[in-house]
C-alpha cells in the first residue's frame, strides 16, 4: 500500500520472548513503523497471537525462522534483537554490513572491554571486534550519540533503574561512590519466558526471593562502568536482586553515604533539575508518596523519589520502571526514535493505570 | 486554545473513584474530547494526580466539589457520572434539563421498573419518573438506541460479561433459559476504592472469596431483564460472584443446559457469526486457549470461548473483560462515542499486554 | 533407639515432589511413625532440606534412588507412593508381594475398569490385574474398607472436593444427577513441581486460567464413578478447572438442578447431618460466610457451604480444601492412620491460619 | 475438669486483631495452657470463630468486653496484651498489681526513656513510672531477664528481624555501626486488621510500596536502642519499610560497611556460632539459597544468610520471619514459656511449608 512506503520497516528478531512480544505491542501503536518480519525458532510458522492471544491485532505477525528471514536493507530499515543473551554475537557481524540499523536488547555489546563481559557473563565473546562499536542505549545519558548511531546496545533493566537513580548524586560529587547499595525488586518476567523452578507461581507468589546476592549479579559491572563514565567517579556498588510476585516492574532502592550535608529538599531539587527536560523521567516532590513497583507499569517512565536520612548521613533514592518497557522494549523504541530522527516519545506512553 | 474549540467538553462527576480515574485516563487518550472539570467531594482542591500519582498527565485535573461545578451546556457537552450507587438519582433530574448528554455508570437508571431496583438494591428510588428515560448502555445490543440517546445507563460489569456470554445461545433458542449458571470471578476493584475488610490484601491475596451467593447479587435482575428483552425468552440465572486477587478483570463462566444437540464447532460458529462485526467482542476459535482473567485487561474487549460438553448436554461459555474498562469506563466511552457520532473505537484499546 | 522400635516405619517414594515433601512435613509431626527412607531420582544423595530449605527438621532425610531403596517389610511397614502418574503401575506389582502396606497418591489404581483409565489418561495400563485390588482412599465414604486394606488408591484433589460437595444431595435423591456443574479453582501446585509455561508466575499471577474445559479433565470419570457407586445414581458432571494465583488450595463450586423443593436451611441441615461425625469435614451454618480458597490451607479439612437458589431451582454448594493436604498427602496420612488402627486424626491439623 | 487445674490460665486482651487471633491459634496448640478469656470491644458476645471461621476449634472462644473481663489472679495467671498501640498504657498500671504476668505486644513499654517513645510515636506516654519495669522481649538477647520477669514488652516485628540480623556483626565490632541500612519488605498484616487505602488488595497486589522512608519509621529507635545496649556500640540505621503482596512475612536485608577484612565464609561462621544454640534462629550455610519472605511463614523461626561483598567492603545479611509469629505472637509465646519455666519451644513450630 502506498502509505506504507513512508513507513520505517522493522524486523523483530526473537519475537516470541517477552521483550520481543512487547516490542510487537509497542510498535503496533507506533505511527511511523511497519513490522515486516518477526522471527522465532520455536514457533516459526505460527502467528505471534497464537503464542500470546491477548496481543490481538498487535500479534497478527507470522513468525519465521531467523535463517529464513531477510535482514538486509532490501527488506528492512531497522532490526531489533530480542534474542537470548549470547546470540547477538553471532548475528551482528553479519547484520551490520547488510545495512539496517540495529538495536540489541541483550548484554552482548554493552561492554567495550569484552574481558568484563566474559568474567561476569561466564562465556566467551565471539565478536570482540564489534564490542566498541555499539552506543550504550540510555537516552538520558547518551542522546546525541544514539541519534548518530547505527548500532545501539540497549541498557539492561536493573541498570537503567540504578543508573538513573544514582547519576545526579554522583555527578554532583555528593556521595561516596565506592560504597553504594542497591536493593532491587523485580518481576520474574525480567528473566524471560523460559520455565524454571525459580519463576513458578508456587516459588514467587507471596514471596520475595533474593538471588545473585553480594556482588554476583551481571548487571553490576554495567552499572559501575556507565556511572563511572558519566560522572567521572570510580563507582562501586552492591546489588541485591529480589524476585517479587508481579507480572512486570522493577523497584530499586539505592543508598549512598553522603560526603556533604544535604537535606531532602535539596536532593529532590537536584534530581528535579537534572531530569527537568526528560520526557520519561519523573521526580516526585518531597512530600509526595514514593514510587511503587506498579506506578510505571505500562509506561516508558522511570519514576524517582530522593531523600536524605540526616541521622545516618545516607541518601535514599527509589526508582521504579516497567522492566519490559523502560527496562527493555520501550527503551529500545526510544532509542530507535532517536536513531531515525523521530519524536523521542512516539509510540510510548507516559500515563499509568490505577489500580 | 483554538484547537480546543472543536473538542467535546466533558465533566467527570466522581473522578476520584476507580471508574472516575479510569475515565480520566481513557479520555486523556481520546483525540476528540477535553475534560473541563472533574469532581470529588473528598479531594476537592487537589489534583487527581495527587490521589493517583501513576496517572501522570492524565491526572492533571483540579478536582472540584460537585455543588461548585457548572454542569450546564455553557460549560460541557457531556457528563459522565461515576458516583456511588444512589447518588445519580439526586443529580440526574437537575442535569438533564441543563442540556448535556449524560452517561451514568451506576445501577440507578438501568431498570425501567423501579420496583425491581428497590427490591435488589434495598433502597428507595427517588427519580422514578426518569427510570424509563435511560437507554441501556450495552452497544452490542442497543447500538442504534444509544446513538440517539441523551441519557445512557451504562451496563454493569458482571452484567456485561454475562449478557455477552449468553446472548447468542439464548437468542437462537438453544438452551433452557430458566436454569442458567454463571460462576464469576472478579477483581475487588469492582467494589470501588472504599477500604473494607473484604478488599484488604490479607483477605483476598491467594484467595477466592464467594459472596452474595445463591441468587442474592444485585446484577442478577439486570442480566435477566436485558437477556429476556433481547432474546424474547424468560431468563433466569444463578450468579456466584467471587473475589480473586487481581487489580482488574472479570472472568465469567456460564453453563446452560442445551435443548438441542450441538457440538463445540457449531456453538463457536454461532458466537463468531453473532459478533463478527463487533469491534470489542473477540470469539476464540475452537481449539484456542480459553480467555483468562487478564487477557482483556487494559483493553475494551470482551473475549469469549464457547464449547459443548456432550456428556452432560451443557454449553460452557467463558467471557473475560477488564471490569474497569469494558465493564465500566471503557463501555461508557464507547457509548459516548456513539452518542456523539464519533468512531465507536476512538480512545479505546483492542490490544492487551503480555505478560 | 529403643523408642523407635515401636514406631511404624515409612518410606516415601517420590519425596522431592510437592506431595512427597508435604508427606515428609506431615509425617514429621506424626507421633507414631518414623520415616526410614525417602526416594528421589533427581536429588538422590542430597537432603530433602537441600531441595526445600523451609522444611527444617522435617527435611532432614537423605534422598535415595528408588532402585537402591529397600521396600520390603525388612525395612518398612508402609510405602507412600508420591510418584508421577504412571509410575506406580510399574512398582506396585513388585511392592505388594514384598509386604508393606501401600498408599498410592496417583491416579493409577483408582479405576477397577482400566479401560476408563486408558481413555482419560491417554496411556496404557500395565498392571491391570491389580486394578481392582486397591480400595479408593476417601475415608468419608470407605472408612471400613480402608481400615482392612493393604493397598489404597488415594482420591484425587479435585475429586475429593467434588465428591464431598455433591454426595449428600445425590444420596438423598434430591438432584438431577446427570447435569451437574463443578466450577473449580485450584493452585497450580496441584500439577506438581515441574516447571512449565502454565505454572509460571507471569502466567498465573493476577489471573484465572481455565484449562481442560467442557468434559476433558481426567478427574471427571473418577468423580462420576465414585459418586455413582456411593449414591446409586448414574452421575454425570462437567468440570471446569481453573488455575488461580495461590500456593495451595482448591475451591469447588457445584451446581445441581433440584428435583424437589428445598430451602437453604434444609440443604444445610442435610449436609450437617451427613458429616456430623466426620473429623475433617466442616459444614458452615446457613448465614455464615462461605468457605474461601484459603480457609482450609494448612489443615486436612474440607469446608462446605450449601444453599438453594429458589429462583432457578438450583442447589449451590462450595467446598474448599488444601489440595496438598486433604487433596493429597493429608488424605494419605488419614488413610494410613485407618490402615494401621491409629487415631484417624493423628498428625493432621484441623485449625487454619488467619490471615 | 481436673486436668485443667494444672493448666496455666491465659487471657488474650484484643483477641480479634491479627496478633490476638494468632495467639489464640498458637495457644490452642500449646500443651500447658488454657485460654480462659479473650476480649474484643468490636465483637464482644461473638465467638472468635465468627470473626475468623478458618480458626476452627482454636476460635471456640466467646469474646468479652475488656471492662467486663476479670484480669486478676483469681481468673488468670498471664495476660497477653494484643491491643492497639497506646492502649496498654492505660491498662498495665491496673493489671500488674492484680498479679498476673503480662506480655505486651505493643510498642508502649519498649522504651525506658519515654521521651523517645513520645518523639517517634507522636503521642504522650501516660504510664511513665512503669516504663523501665518491662523486660524487652527478645529471648535471644535477654533470656535470663525474661525468665525472671513479670512484665515483658515483646519486641516489634521489624525490630526482631533487624536486631537478629545485625547483632553478631556489631557485637564483634566488625562494622561501622553508624551507617547501617535495612531494606525491609513486609506483609501488610503487620499493620493490623483495620481497613485502609494502603492495605487494600488493589493497592498492594503486584506491588512493592515504600512508606515511612529515610529515617521516619517508629521501629528505628527501638532497633538502635537494643543493638546499642547489647553490642556496646552507638548504633544508627536507616530503615526502608516496604509493603509487599503477602499475607504474612518480613524479609529484611541489612547492609553494613565492614571495618575489617572478612569473607563470606567467616561471616557465616560468626553467625552460626552466635546462634548455634538458639532453637528459633537458623543460619544458612554459605552456598545455600538465601532466606525468602515465605521460608519462615507458619513457624517461630528467624532464618538468616550473611555474606560479604568484597568489592564494596559491605556485609549483606538477610533475615526472614513470620511477622505474626516470631515478629509478634510466637515471640510472645516464647517469652511466656520462659516466664513460666516451660520448654522454650512449647507450642511453637520450627517446620515451614512448601510450597
């Protein structure tokens, strides 16, 4: 159809996982794109709506095997990679020369130094030559670079929350950057759609389940690297991820030892100033209720409250986001919008639901 | 602003309850309307977003007391009444002569025969002269009448699910209309935002809680009246409402003794034919997974599966909807769209979320 | 130790599944037994508490492979089989001649007519000669037979709820036995501990998920067979199983067309009389709140309310139980107590928790 | 009856709240006590099982108004006060001279210095002369004093978790005691049974809700006072309480800056040694899964894991308990057992449930 000629043509690689399906939902509502292919190895031949009946029209995509899907500019202008960690390494070296812009949602290309990747992800990196080609996909920090990029490594879900939560404080040099704490609660959807003992209803319902505690979670070096890069400090944090019974959402509460006297009004003003022009970061006023796990669900927002506990000299900052949107697929669309010169907010919601 | 001159001006009466807040959210996304006032007795003077921070821009409405809000056509073209049951009776007699079209979400004006209302709602009706003036607000049954109406009584949440679930079968004369069963599970949000022992987390979490069982729920006569009206049969059903731990959603499973031999393919075809042109009713194919409580959450859809258990001669039909959207505020917007000659789907989603 | 000489020696086969672990918990609290072995293929060599740390002392059992575990009377007096469906068929033919009494929690030996088993479970039965040797393990119906038995086939979880819910009405000949409806909500724990898409948190949280609808669930023939046997009627029912977000619990709501006039007081009296002497069946008074999914969790109780909807001539009966206790492991202990002449309530709780 | 003569006679004041009902449940299973009265202003005249049908036989207590209940040694040997905060102050001055031993579950008498109470609880203390008469009811720290006491102020739910989590580290002088963090997740049942917006299903389901953040929660000074008293350090911490969707349970994760080099094996050994003889504190081995919110539900246990994050020099310690048992009523029974020279574990479970 004629009107489609002006549409940006998209392929979703890995459409039957949670982030892939969420991309399908978001892109269906996007006025400027047309999803021309969606891949899945497990469900190739089926419609995406066979896998996710609730998607309705957004699921009206015939799934194809990756190997049988054309990923050149003949077919598509951009490819979103929503593949299991590790698979982008094999694909990207072939994909980039073929011409489409690439947004990778995995952790594969977030680290210019692949030794860090190999240490924390416990696997070899097979495309080291491309490791420093990707722009880190957090628009609030790297908007200009993303706008110029042909290859973006989307930031991780915990990473996005932690980075936005700690950046203003660290950039201003107000906290001890080497003894940061983040206590983070997440929906098990962050681990994807593969069934496992840990993500069963009977494991998580009515529960809070710590895992990869005391400095072992693979998002730790990503957060430290990015925060160090943008604040000029040498950042160290301990992250305690915890599964909570929720279909979506991350709530990260960060604690930072202050190096200067500061009150809750001042820290809030600092955060509000820092993010004043950000369409997807909301900083709550001093006396307002703090963000909850659900408050950003369904939106591309990261909602933040910050305060100072004068008695201990600690800053306390909470950040909430939808792990599948601002923590993954929405962030990817935001990056895509920048890469193609579109309105950054296109196709992305800033309005949550109650209850 | 100039462009607002062409907007349809809306007042939400009772904006701080769940259905009122949901109206604010839906109307914020509606291209043709401008919400000019939103009332609340409890929170007058505050912003709606103070009560529901997650609403974001959709909550940027200053709440006013009803008595201080102009409800004439000088200010508004339509008023949505999202008030506690019983309060519309006092307001509507003043409101209709003032000119705006009225969509009432309560049960106050669903019954032309107010004796039925008084029996089941256990209170006096104080506006009997208007009881037969309202059109029943279920577009799938009364689209033409709604399009002509100035006063619509929005159908109830259980009622919408039960009526859409049973209509095709009863209209075709295939079932014993006097011994119908509906086993219905609902989010406690259906009872509104007032705290009570029954809607505490500790009462409903991990639980299923039957209430108003064995022919005592006030939606029973509404369902019977409407189904009798549109099918020409004398309908009787028993409804077993049950609270389940969900923020939103109704799943109604209906059982009807068949009076003729029928198989699952035939009953599915009957439902698909009946609703073939309905934008907000989806009938699942024979072998597809059945609708779940969450499958329509966030949308204005009612999703249906139908089958026959040959061994017992019973039809089994499941219908799922978002109790605050298709069961309340979305239905109200759909009715509004019809009343103002707009696209019936304007501002309403047909695409759900996963997970 | 000397005092242990008088203990009844137990083996739990399949201890690392949910019902096996629950047996370990219950038997740990039982004054008259000593668990001498607990088998697991997956975890052999580990402690049960490695798999289920919350079990504490009750999990202090070293797991062994079944093939390496002595199941003769040299070692044990009773064997509980908590194996996947189908595995008991291979084991029981060797086990019974070895002498210990056997309580099988699976569906393998519930049907004297193995053709029924083969049709509904869609697999061959490999021990047909033993199919009529097992006593059906529902003490409320077969207490005497169980007390004499060496081999008991424990009743299923849905089956226990449905049978106790419908028995008084059908025995009294008050309902049409051939058009019964049971709408049943269950914890996904009923399907065991194997991860699958259907039992993930993201599938079931905030959800109600119908499955095996319209006459396809394999508990259907069990319920019909047993109710026919004990009431003398030819029973037919349609069962709609639905997953709900709960770690434990079943709530079954049954609907039966009455053949005689009856009121809620009379039906309640009938149920109270029928179960007056049952230690584990509680019938709620007429105006009391109905049983909820959680009300029997942690106990061996089945809690029942019954009423009549006069307008439709339908009886409505709700039955709630803990699917892992009265629906499986508790029932098995109750059967065991009878088989060994112990107090029937030994080791079993009748007191639930709030909240 | 003769056998009852030897029973210790108990009154539960405030039996219809969550902790009062939980006391009824626990004491029903206690071999050495007889509950002779249970008070409730709201439900006086009813049975406790009318309020909590699930309690079964444990709820077979006729509720009486406090003013009409004899609280002297003529009737009872011990009184458990499970009253709203503030009410014990009015009662205890009359109660103690009457002779029964008293266990108060409220915060009223935890502070010898009532100025601290008045500052944090924001109300006057009306029984200052008794403020230093109560022994703080945490057996792990004050076992001997409790055994001698006639008046015990039961430790708070958050306080119990935090104190047990931080004690070994602080007593050993291994951490900076003035910059401690506790990120604590709790069931809303901790706030009792009074309905409020904050504890509705629609507020907490699928959610994590921070409240009283950044040094404002009233358990803060209790924890600091007790830890300072038993470790000889000047303790300061910031507590971030968060509501999670669970009927019961607290999971507290504590973070402490180490002042000496230490590894996870050493800190675990320290905790295991410290609590080696405690019947209700379990320390998990180094590589075992960490305690989850549900792992102690139904028991009087506090389950702990400890580790060191070498990269940041922080100790990370998680403690989990059932807020209504070890955090309230079970702790009260444990204290009671000590006060009356009974086995400390009598009537209290150490075995949790799975799932």
